[in-house]
C-alpha cells in the first residue's frame, strides 16, 4: 500500500448484551466482584488492541469505540482507505453486517479483521444460521492471525516494521465503588506479551497463538512506560495492569522489572497486576514477589480435584505449591488475588463441584471469576466436544461468553443445571467473606504488620503505603458492619474495624465523614429497587496524526461532543491528599 492511507479501527456496535442479568463489559460487577448487591463495584475497559495499533502506525488513524449503528455508518462517510474491525466471536453476526455495509457503501475500502474471533471463522458454530462466518470470510480482504501491530505495519508497508511498539497513549481502565461514584481508580495497562504455552484445552487466547509466548515489551520498556504513566497521572503511587497470560513463566523478566522498580525511589510507589499460574509462581517466594512490586495477581485455580485434565499435561500450570498455602502467603504480604474457578469439567459431578466451590471460597480471593466451561471453536476442547456430539444445534455466536450453559452438553449435569452452581458460588462468596473492599482492608493491615519492621527501606516504604491503603479501605468497614450480606460478614467487618483502630489508630473528621457518606448511600441502595442494567457505554473517537515525526492525539467523547480535544489525563487527586488524610495511596482519583 502507498503512504498516507486513512485508517479506521473499530469494533462491533452497541448497545451490548447482558450476561445473566449483568453488563458483561463491566469487568468488576459482572465478573470479578459479582454478587454483592448494594456493595457493587463498577468498571470500564477499552478495546486496547485498537489503541496500541493506532499509536504505532505512521498513518492517520481514527479509533471508534462503542458506536451505535448510525454512528458507524456516518463514520464511513469520512472516506477511509482501510477499515480494521476487532472481532469477538460473540459479535460475529454484528461484524458480518458491518462488513456487508462497508462493501456496499465503500467498495474501494479494504477490510481487515483481527482479534481472537478470527480463529472461529473457519469452524462456524452450528447455530450460525445467517452464514455470518462465511460472509466475513468471503468479503473481508485481510485476516490478522498474529501480533496486530507488526501485521498492520507489513500490510501498509510502514517501515521499519520491526521498530519499537510504544505504549505511551493508551486509555486507562476505570473503577469505582458504591458510595464513592465521584472517585474513580485510573489504571494504565501495558501489554507485555501475547499467547501462552500452558495450552489449557479451553483457552482460545492460547490456541490463537499456537501455544507460543510472543513478547511485545522488555522489562526496560515496561519500566519506561510505567514512569511515563506516573507523569500522566501526576502521581508517583500508581497501579499498572501488565497484560501477560502467565507473566511469571520467565523469572528473569520478573526479577529484572523488580530490580528496576527498586533502583529509583521515585518508582517505589508503583505496584502492578498480572496473570500467573501455580506452576510459574512456585519459582518465587511471596516475599520475592512483593520485592518485585506485585500488587494483585490473577491465578487460574480452575479446580482442586486431582483428576483435572484429560491428558497428563493438561492444566499442568496448576502444579506447584499447595494452592491454599500460596494464597495465604500472598495475602499476608498485602498481595491481593483474583482466583478463577471453572464449573462443569467432565470430572465434575453435582457432589464434587459443590466441594470444589467451597474449597475455592476458603481461599478468600480478593476478586474472582466463576465461569461455566465454554467450548470455543479453534480450541482442543471444542474439537473434542464436536467429535463426541456434545455441541448442540442451537449453539450460536451470541452464546460466546461466560454466562451460558445450554449450547453444549455438560457431562453429569442436566441442561441449565450449571447456573445453579454459578449462583451458589457467588452466594457463598458474598455470605462468607463479603465484598472485595473487606479483603483489601485485611490485606493492607496484614502487609503493614508484616513489613513495617523490615530491615529493607523499600519494604518499610511499602508498609507505609499499606497503612495509607488501609485508611482508604477502612471507610467501607462501617457500612459492611451494619449492612453486610450476612451475620458472618458483619462480624468480620467489625473485627477488621477494631483491628484497624488497634494497629493504625483513630480516624480524622474527613475519613469519618466519608465513612458515614458511604454507609448512607449503601443503605439507600439496599432499600431501593434493583438498578436497571444496560450495556451502552458512550462512543469515543480518538484521532492519531503525525506532524514532523511527533504524534498528536485528539479525543472526542460522547454523543453530545462536537469537537475533539487534545488527549490529556485529568490530574489525579488521591484520597490521601484530601485534608491531610492518609488515604488510598493514589489509586482513587477525584
């Protein structure tokens, strides 16, 4: 292709579907913190793949996120040479409609399809009655089955193709908690690698890259991006999401990043999140992981049963230190956890699945993902279930999410029976351990107690940050003590509140006022009808244009916005800065 191609990158149009009554694009409330009623949390994420590609091309690029159909159609009138669409299998029917409209309205425009949904196009599900997969295959010009930046550079002859993939202009993930809707966590995301060699038979992201791990950024680059986001947020104490399917497989990488973070006091306040496995994390002690800056880790528990897996190597990622011991060791140092549990393996029965769930709740994960086993085309699981005749004729594209259990035969369970265990798991999490803010409070108190007398200046600094985090999370204890989902949760909140006063001390007027505000709002939420759940985030246009070698980024947000403005992060004011309050360490911005 010749230079100066005008490019549009987008995903499917909204509004979006719900997953068993919740907005499946709200990562916290639908998945990681589901089931806490008035203590619900909220989050928003972005189509990060589109943004990282846009930042790394020497062509004018528009990223259009969350459009309605008419907004997508209107954007085509801007005259694009290339339209790239990120495909989720869930949205195959929608994307097929978009592809057909581009061919009809803009016949000279080249269409590129990328994303994990590409892997499903060659083996469409039985319920693809519209022929959407075939339409996309026959009408799109290019399909990306590799790392997206390099693919687009090669397609556009954007030289040099192997130059650094930068990550300076990525949008941030946002989180908020009931009662503090005016305060949002602003969390940067940095892509470390793609793919995973663990090769779980149900995992589409691992299968897509043929069970290989493809690095996008080295430790020095990640460290440089982290420091950049400190500047963007005007805060040294930040949290960063490092996207890597199993970050700890390469211990030298983790240790080098930790060394860099410790090398400069300006970066001691950075803590990071990533994904791990029992096998890879067993290469470290919990103390070493804390030294390296780990703040939250997602661990694929999947099941406690020894029979897990269909071959000797399947789910080998679970091998290593005993699971409960690992979670306890991480928690005592203030490292929060996200545990994932899969419901409906072939070795599951109604009896042992309940036992699996109870053991999972005993881990006291800060956050969690409870998901029915879902066969996805392109994975070994889907191939096996197809051979066994277990994929139902009604299995369609709209079933491709975690909140469906009737498009395929689940061995040892009746149709729709898995939903009962899904509900049971969330009921137990809510009734036995309570909302994630209590987990976070306990973890912060544990970290303060276990690190405050360390001979390491770095760890004493972390103990002080944990104390400040405890102050921030303490403001939720009163509401949990009064309105928790069970007597057990209320007693736990009261215990943590008393422990806070014993180990940290009293609270000042600002902290007390926030605590009463949250308590009042949670009481109101409990006494109000359940909120009407919709999934229709506002559209966002982001424009990338290079002038004399420098990149200019403009953003237009929302349907009422008439023009784009320079992209600049709002300055974060942590709760810890309000009225001298030692607060949430920069995580929560007002």
